[in-house]
C-alpha cells in the first residue's frame, strides 16, 4: 500500500528538479542536462512508480534531442510500471504517458500507432472529470494525426472539439493563465488545420487575434510568436503577400533564438514562398536551399519541412523555365512523402510534375521510387539477356544480411479475427520496412511472415553498416513491444507475436537470376545462408549474430556468446545481442551504480 501523501511530495520534488532546467542546447549539452536531472532524482529511482515518472520526464530530454526511439523506449517502460498501479494518483500520469507516446510515434511517422495511444488517452480522459483537462491536448494530437492519414473530415472535427473544450475551460476561469494559454494554442491549431484543408475564412483571423491578445495579456512570448507565425501563414493564404513576408522574416530569427528550430524553418519557408510570389526567384531559391541545409545539419534529413521545401524549390525552378531541375525537386519531394507515408505530399508532387511531362510523372507513383537513387548494386546491374553471351550479370561485394521471421502469426490467425490480425501484422511490417530504410538497408524479398534485408558495404567491410543492421534489429524489437500492447488490448493479454532475427556479415554475390521469360534480382552467398540459419535458431525475442558481425560491432553492443549446432556447419560460435552500449557513460551517483539512459 502506497503512502499517497509521501508519494505526492516525492513527485512534486521530481517535477521541481525538472522545472529548474532550461531544456535547450546542443546534443552534448542535453546529455549534460540529463546527467544533472538524474543526479537530482537518483534517490527516487529505487521505487518503480517514482522511477516511471522520472522516465516520463527524461523522455522530454530525448524528444528535444530528436532521439525519439529512446524516448519511446522510456515511455513504454514507464507505462509498464504505471499500468500496474490502480491508485487515482497515477491515472493522470497514465494519460500523460499515452499523450507522449502519441507524440513520439507521430514524430517517427507511425501515425496509426500514434492514433492508438491518443485514442486510449481520450478514453481515459473522458472517463473521469478530473482528467478532462487533457481533452484539448488529446483532440489537438488526433487532429494532426488524422491530417497525416488524409482523414480530413475527422481532422477538422477534432480541431473544432479542441477549440470547444478549451474555450469552456477558459470561460469558466478567464483569470487562469494556464487555461488562457491552452485556449490560445487551441485557436492556433484550429486555424492551422482549416488553412491546410484550404478552408481559410474570416474566422481564422478572428481566432488568431484572440489568441494573440491572450498571449500578450500573460506575456507568454512563445505562445505569441506561434500565434504570429500562423497569422503570417493565413495572411499569405489570402494573398497579403507583403505582410506575410515581413512577418516571416522577423519571426524566423525570433523562433531560432527561442530554440524552436522546426518553427523557424517553417517561417523561412513561408518567406521563400512569398519571395516567389513576388517574382524574386533568386532570393526564393537561396532561401529554400538555406532551409534544406539547416534542416540536414540538425538531423532533419526527413520530415514534412523537407518535403515542403523541395516542392517549393521545384515551383521556383518551374517558374524560371528550369524544368529538369523542377522535376527532380518534385521527385525528391514525392520520395520523402513515401517515406513519411503522407499521400497528399506524393499527390501534390505528381500533379506538379504532370505540368512538365505527364508520362514521366507516373514514376512518382511507383512503389520502388524510394530506392531508385540509392547506391545499391541492384541499381547498377543490367537486366538484359544477350543471346550472344553466356555470362550472367553479377557482382561480388561485402554486406550484412538480416533475416527476420514473425513467430505466432499463424496461431493468432486461428484463434482471432483474421482480417484484424492481418491488418496488425501489415502495420508491423510497414514499420519494420521504414526502420530498415532509415538505417540505409534494403528489403530484398518478403518471405511469408518475414523478410530478408541487405545492408551493402561495398568492396570493403564497413563497421558502420554492421551497426546499422544491429540498430534495425533493436528498433524492430522496440516496435514489436508496441504492437503486442495493441494486440493485448484488442484480443487479450495472451495474444502476442514475437520475432526471430539472424544477422551475418561477409562476402556475397548480387546477381540477376532467370532467363528471357522471367528475371529477378537477388543476393546469394554463404553469409546470406548463415543469416537465415541464425534466424531459425534464434529463440523468440532474440537476435543472433555471427562472429564477424560481433567483431565489427565491438564494444558498441553488449552481447552473450553462444554455441549452436547448424546442419552442414556443425558447432558454430554466435552471439546473442542484449542491447546497444550506452551512448555516454554517467558518473556514479547512487549506491555506486551509474544510472542508465
């Protein structure tokens, strides 16, 4: 039985330690801030329920550093603990964890997963009056997720609900700074959703004027600057281009000073659009290139700002009669849209490319576009068969091969709703495909309930590509944890799927198989076969790697040696991967043991 009063005091102490920190700076500075927060809260980590609340706060550091996978892991661990506590004290924290999981999944482009957690948070918040204060934030998150999923009607409805709920809270206590600022943010989000749905009306300007007044009344600089940014976007939408440009240029530097990089890039992009509208094409081009350069320097190589910037650059080139450059920009924007899983980005780029060449524009809709420009050997091998030659098209290279198999899928199909189970596994494979892509791998083929992925090195072994494969496996297990939570919610706690992963590194062949009737690209070799054997010998929730992979990874991973018997190979030394080594060691703080991040 928990001492509720003492627990409240401890939680307040944790919150106070976090509130004393100004969360901004470089990656190294953020790690230093984490170390300081850990030191301040080390005395509470021995109690699981308090450690879960510490993990929720730590996830905010990793979100700020764009390390969303680590943030997700901390939140999942926190949720595992909090869900076991039925005390009313933890109901609020359960909703906060769901909300944060919704955000980190959205940030990783896992929109269906984000929707799952936000919907769960909504059910919890609606069930108890004291949790109603979270409704506005939940509606806001759902409106944005539905926008990405091209559910425009629902996006508009959720934004309207957010405004309604926050308005009621504000009217009930207009002197409260908290409810006033939350209402101001709701007005901004409502305007943004309507603008993106091309529903700009006089109401947008009225809402934003009210939001600015609220932010100014409480001297909330961050809220005011976001209100002004949306106002500038609306001004541009109604062709007040000069006003929009002046506001965007002023806001761009202000947002940067506040450490709001994404919003600063948005202001810069708005300025570029305004320059193009005013026929200052050279300045518009330079502005977009500046945005793209800055985004990539801050680990934002992928994201909607990149897709939007490439599209805007394409429009600038098109209007200056540089059609080839314009088409390439639209093509890159479509590729980014494919990775992000946002259909509207792909369609927008396709429609623009049709103005250049309606036949080549169809390439922007092909499923293999994302990999076409990669340096994979498959893109350089000729698929033509010549009757005058007997030699096959092939090349030798080093690569790391990853085999994965989903275990328990057939059993789940027999006892559960077949269509829903297939949908769940389909979602999981989509996410695994994205993980492989983000780690510079290539899915060579799907194999029933799994697939084979290749991480090409080239003519020499690359330890970085080896680590990319291992990180992919670890990220896949992280994604599986969420899917099993979702399965448990739908079917019950005993309904779970597992995965087995085998990874091998070595020399392989990339070649074209087949004849004049049918050809197919594939990878073959002993290393490929070994990876397949390791996968079949791996136990559920286990990743086995061969000796070469372990040597290349070195001290960047923690693993346990094992010996297995493989038919045809006999006793084989392998390693079971436990986790990645810590990015940075922490000084000993409590009980002689360094806390882990």
